[in-house]
C-alpha cells in the first residue's frame, strides 16, 4: 500500500477501492432500509392483503432467516471467497424483494420475506468482512463513517419513504425500490472486487450447517412466540426448545469430528469474540425491545400520532451512527476496551432515564434516553466487529463477523421475548387476564406495565459494562498454523 493510503481520500469513494466501498454501502443500505421502511406501510399492506393476525411474522420470519443463515454464509465466505457469497446474497435479496412486491396474499408475502431474509443473512456479514479484507485497521477507523452514514440515512429515509409509497403510490414499491439499488451493487462487485483465494481441500460441513440452522430456527421461534402465541409451559413451547436443544447437541458432536465446522467451537474459546459477541447480544436485546414498546408507549399512553412515535425511537438510530463515525479515531487512540466501556457507560445513563418516564412526560423527553442509548451503542457495536475481525486470521474472518451479527439477532429475539413477558405479566397482574386488544386498556394501566419494560432496559446496560470490561487489553490474531497460505490482512495487536 502506498503512503497515500493513509490519506482520507485514499480510503473514500474516490479512491481505487471506492467502487467496492460504494457496493458495500449500497448492499448495507438494502438491509438497513428494509428494517425501517416496512413498519410505516403495515396498515396499507393489511388493508390490501388482509391477514392482520399474521403481519408480525413479516418481521420475525425475516429476522429468523437472517439470523440462522449468517454463520453458514460466513463459513462459505472463508472457504470459497467473499465475492461469490456476496453476489449470491444480493441476488437472493433482490429475488425476495421482487416476489414480495408481487405477493397476492399475506401468507405468500411472509414466505417471500424468508427469501429476503436469507439474502440479508449473507449481505450484512459478508459486506463487513470485505471491509475487513481491503482496509487496514487504521483505514477501517475512517471507513466506519461511510457505513454509519448509511444507517443514519436509512433511519430517517426508511419510515418517510414507506409512508410516501403507501400514501401516494403503492406499498409494493417499498420492495421494488430495492431492485435498482441492488443491481448497481451487483455490477460494482462483479467488476471491481478481485479475490485471490488459494484452492484448498477445505470442505463445507453441510450436515453441521443444517443442524445449526434447524437448531437456531427452533430456538428463535421459541423465543419469539413463547409467552406470546403460546405460554412458556405449553407443549408447543417446550417441544420447540427440546428440538432446538437436540439439534444443537447433535451439532456439537458433529463439529468435533469434522476438520472445519460451520460454526467452529474455537469461537467460544477466544476472549475477544466472547466479549464482543456478548456486547452485541445485549445491544440487540435493548434495541429490538425498545423498538417494539417505545412507539406503543408514545401512541397509547402519551397519545401521539404514529409518525411522531416512530421518530421518537428513531432518535436511537440517529445517535448510533454519530458516535460510530467517531469511534474509529477513538479506538486508535485509547483502544477497543476503553472505547467500548465509554459507550456502555453512556448507554447506562440513557437506560437510567427510561424508568423516569411517566404518563405526563413530554414526547420530546421520551426521545432523549433513546438518543443517549444510541450514542452509547455506536461506540460499542462497530468497534466490536472491528475488534473481532482484528483478532482472527483471513480464513476465520467471515465466520467471526457472522457470529457477531448472529449474536445481535439472537439478542433481538431474546429481547422481544423478555420484554413481552414483563409486559404481559404486569397486565395480567393488574387486569386478571391478558387483554386481546390494547386499545381497550386505560392509558395508566398500559403505561404502568410498560414501565417494567423500561426498568429492564435500564438493567441491561449495566451488564453491558461488564461485558465490555472483559475485552482483553491486547487484540490481535493468533499465529497462523502451518500450511495456511491464504492472503492475510492484519495490522497486528492493539493495546487496550
């Protein structure tokens, strides 16, 4: 790399690697927009297709598919290279988007969301892995600002665009808009991303991958539906968790007998990965839980409109990219651990403010703790992925990145389950039964129940501080084993 590589423009969109960066930004934009654009269009979708009872699966099935396929795609990227996996992921996402836009009913739409989710399971982790491949650690500190900017734009543009399509065009355009964006990303990656992966005798453990996928799917279904569709002690819940345990136990046995498993057990032996994955899981818990209940609180308790309620939670997704863009410069100066601990302490302040919300709280004040939480998470999430990538070798980077994002998705499912249990337990205690329609509840009763959710949200950042303190003082890859000659992009250890 020339001396000019240290210059900002050398790692920006106008540099030699700019087209690849742009391709990854567009790919990440597909996933980021999809997380926000559909929420505001739900009324239009239900009015057109019906199936009100099934619409929550539009979100949960996408989350399931994305979560359980991430480790498989991460492993494939380490074996056959990033480019073919990324191209396949974008193509699947676009196919799912096209089918969703053509859906003729709620059930087909839910099925097509699975296709989208599978594609997203490749796009997000492999996109971040490519960034780890083509940029050195100091360069990634600068590139983070570009990726953070994508998420910031999506948090604002997504809900607004969904509303515009629903009110003035057709809700189907929220899926069709992905097609030109993805087409450009496909062309850029096909043309500009050149890989030199040595041919090896590595094999993909498809049996292990199937067991992990099945076990993870059953686990997430149990977490998402337990305490909601079924009680925690109901036979369906127990059966789903028993099936998950059986599949994951079988995977442990299979992985011990194959040389290169899909989700290698060494992930759980690396302190850096354990700490960063734990942080990612806890962040996922808070984000998904609050994204569900903060808008509900704003509308049903404080009496705001749907758009205003969405913007209140958007304060978190706006705060996140702000500090994520600055985190790179910070961890290069003080290290990953100090950066993450600082973020966790900031998030603790935001969490502590949530239980102070009351029935007469001004709407703008509800946005304040969400903004502070987002500011804290931005100093943990992006540096956490970079630290995980810096702690492994090239042929381990894909699975390490995927495991971090899988932890966040798993945390999202756990958060929905835990917060839902707190809410409905409080409602049953106050009303004697679980209400079938929250609109029938007095605002004070619902507000009191959601207060329990806010208390739990205040506790989780305290645990997050402990997880960040567990990040080792030195982050760096282990010595490569004999015979591994693949290209390596590592800058060495960083003192924390």
